[in-house]
C-alpha cells in the first residue's frame, strides 16, 4: 500500500494524460489548473521520473507517462465499476422493519402494487417490535408507532392510532350489546390498556381483573378470533376497514378513542437522497392517505391524517 500514490494525484494524472491538457483536466475534476499541476508534480517526485513534457502552450507525455497512462485509466475504470456494482445492488434492495400488526393487517396486501410499480427494487420485510439501530442492523427504513419524536431521522405520519371495539353482528345480537358496560359480560380481545381507556371514556368502571380478556401480540389475531364469534375485540380503526366495509364486523358502540399517537415511516436523514427510499416513501404515504380517506367513509366520521411529522434517534423505541 505504501507504493500506491495518493488518489488525488492519480486522478489528476489520468485526466491530464487523457486530455493532454492541465486546463481541461482541471475543468473535469473541479479543480484549478495550479492544483492539477501541483498534484502531478507530487506524483512525479514520488515515482522519481517526469510524466509530462511541459511546453509553452501544451503538455506531452514522456515515455514513462505513455507507459503509465493506459494502466491508470484501466485501474480507475475498474474501481468505478466495482463501486457502481455495489451501489446498484444497494439501490435495488430495500430492507424494511415493520410492526407485525402493520404487515398482517395493512401493508402486506399492498406491497404487490409497489413491486409492480418498481420491479427493479426487491423488498425484504423484517417483522419486529424490537429496537432498531439503523447503523447496526442494516435496515433501510422502519414503520413504528409512537409520537414521532426520533431525532436524527426523517419521520412521516401514516395513520393515527385510533381504536374501538368491534364484533360480528350475530355476536352483538346474541349477547345483547346495547350499553358500553355490556362488554364486561363477554370475552374481550386486545390491548388491556386500550380497553381500560375506552371504558373510562365511555363511563364504565374497568374491572379489577382482566380474567375475561385474551391478548395476542398481533391485532390481526384479535380480529380473526372475533370473526369466529368468540368475543369482541378492540383494534386500530385502519386495520378494520375491509371487515367493516363488508359488514363482517360492526361497531356495537360509537365511541372511538383518539390516542394522539400514530404509525410512522422512519429512516435516517442521511438516506433521504436514495432513490429507493424516495420511491417507497412516496408510495406508502399515498397508500396511507387513501386509507385515511376511505376510513372516514367507512367509520362515518372525519379524520385528520395523523399528527405532524417530527424529526427524530437512530435507535427507535419499542412500540406498544
């Protein structure tokens, strides 16, 4: 390695040898003519022989310069090809980390449209609720829930965490669900803290024990169990659109908890210029906007599209 001259000097020589002009080499490299001349002089001193004959209005390669020039050009081309190959592979592979509920209830059924629009980008989906460090985990972007406060990242809101109870029409009729307190008599699925907040907001005293509740880590499981008439689930409104629209599930009560938090698209600010990041960002935001608009018609009330985007750390907090 000690025999390899500084790359700045090598690049100056290669450009000057190709153009047979220090001036045109300087223009190509974004340097001054004096800087090019200086770098070449350093190179000549290092190898111990002149590479150019300097005439009043032109420069010519010496025998050593003619011997060296094609090999240097070939070496630089090989370096460029190697870096381009790596850059192309990086640009065409997108690694994303997404909450399991978001994948199973919303994103999974939409990803095919992104791949149709961008066939050169392959996607690897990592389902996780764990902490993510972009530098350590080789993840391009994530979808997480929270307040959007993750410094050092670009953060975009997708949809709000608004949740409500749902059940099948037959379950509602069978168990005569007429008042919010009636949920205390049936099996409940979903996040215990969500149920507690919903009950408090509807004037129901939460039970001391959660014995009648069955809790899964993925909301899609809550919804599936509810579709089988086994109980009533509480889930994020966005994840219930298909079931509500088809009538397979209904809202036995009108109240929806406005959580104030949201699901967010997050990636490092240093990645914002990558084309694959820009493509996925634009696509998923458009999909989320469409979901928010459809939700307003299905649920029957107007909703704003999530909180304002914050800017946020390379390690993301574990969501609820």
